[in-house]
C-alpha cells in the first residue's frame, strides 16, 4: 500500500490533470421544426448529436464536407453505389460516426432509408457527362426530385442542394440546363431548399488544375477563352458546414466563387509555370469536336473530354447579383495562384521538384531586377 504522502501527491496530480482537460464549447439552437441543433467545438471526438446525410459524398467536394461534419461530431450517413469509391471516407470520423448505406438514385425506398433519421441532407450528386445508365436529366432533375420528396416526406429540417454556376433551364449547354431544372424541382417540392452554386472547383482530384497539368488535356474548342472565378474546394466545404448551423440560410441561394476572374488559358499559364513544362493545346472547331467527343464517350468508360465540356467552353460565368456569397457566411475565399504549388508539385520532374513555388520564384526575380534598376 502506498504511503500517505505518496497518496496525497497522486491525488493532487489527478485533480490537476482533470482540471486542465480541454473543455468542449457547445452552442445549442432550435431549428424550424423544433429539433435541437448542437454545434460542438472541441475536436474530432466531439459528439454533436446531429445526423447528416450526404448524397454524392464520393465526389471531389464530398470529402471536404464529410470531414468537417464528422470533425464537429455529427453522425454522417453516406449513401453509396460503388463499394470501392467510398473507402477513403471511412477515416473521416471516429468509429461509428460515418455510416454507409447502399442506394440507387432510381430507387425511392433506398433514398428514403438514407434520410429518414437525418436533421440535414446534402445533395452533391452530379455528372459531367451522360452514361449508358444515367442521362444528365436522370441525375440532375429526376434524382433531385426523388431526394427532395424523401426530405419533405420525413420533414427533414434542412435540405442543401449543390447545383452549379450558370445553372439555367434555358442554357444552351445541357449540363447547365439540367442543373437549372434540378433547382426548380428542389424548390417546388421543398421550398426551404438552400441552393449552392459553386464556381469551377480546384483542389485535390479536381478537374481544373490536375486536368490542365496532365498530358491528356490536348484539345480545346474556344482557345480556352471562357472566363470564371475558380473557387477552392476547402472554402466551399467550409461554407456547406456553416449552413448547418445557420437557419437563416434556409430558402436562400448562394453563389460561391473565388476572388479573381480567369480564363482557362490564363490558368494554364499558371500551371505550366508551376510544373516547369509546356502543355500543348490544339484548338478544334466546335462543329467537329463536340460530335466527336459525344461519339468517343460512348466507347470510353471514363472520357477525358465530354461534349458537355465543349459546350461550357463557350459560356462565361455570370454572377447572380441577388444571390448571397461567401461574405454572408464570413468566409474570405482563397485565390488559385496561392495553391498551385500545393496541388501541382507532383507533376514536376525530379530536376525541379525541390524548387520553390512559382510565385516565390517570380518574387525573387522581381527583387533581383528591381535591385539592378535601383543601382543604375
């Protein structure tokens, strides 16, 4: 048995350690349906008590919102179609916080099983090109209708539908047109739907920086002159997380875009300077390239360029001035040139791999030339 002085010292150490444990900060609010929305700030092991369903979580944007929700302690339900594509999401939260349910976008019962216990539902489902099983109409319109109907049936507190920039039912591009009709379907079924229109995303596994850095990105139809405000996937994920805790975002439309406008050609120059390579881009008339890519897409399982991509090359991003933005959520979006080194370093060869970012190199050269001019 320990002596009395030893026991006293041990008890003091125990009391000190207990008093200095990190305490989680919780904010409790009541939603429109009377359900408590609990936000816990204290790390990945926090238990927030909220249940969120994220459709389309296996896509590029999905990993960011799933990680943020799980880190806040939410139980995240992830409906999936392919067993292999969901594996990386298993480590997004602690054991038991990420739950997987197999579903089919054309099966209403599987969709209802995914949302019936949820406080909030995110719809990130989208396709850039049609397949033999799903047309763009099937995914963006009919799929959205089924999810919205399930949300309304079980009186889910919040429904956040991720659409696209330039979503317009009358757009000449089939991708933008079906996204626009999907928005109309969601609002007609569940009027309090929050619609989010992100600009072209950049980040890990994106279809912007990594596509321009790859050797297969060869053909263009408009000399890559379409213009838009590229946005960081991390910033969009942060915005989607904040919408869970802000009931004022219900029924609102958000356009999320970066701070600077670029053409694809200008972004390609950033990419080339970062990877120390010159990628070749061949311009082919739309009348030839669009039908050619449509035919190729029927043969290839994973097309590099789709007919929908060709259509979008001729449409600049238009900003809806009535929509809310990052500023309404208190977020300052990142600028793409600050992240090219982070996402493109792997495309450098061994000779240039250890060199600093292109932006840092430009700053050094600018300082060198300025020093020469000042000395003259």
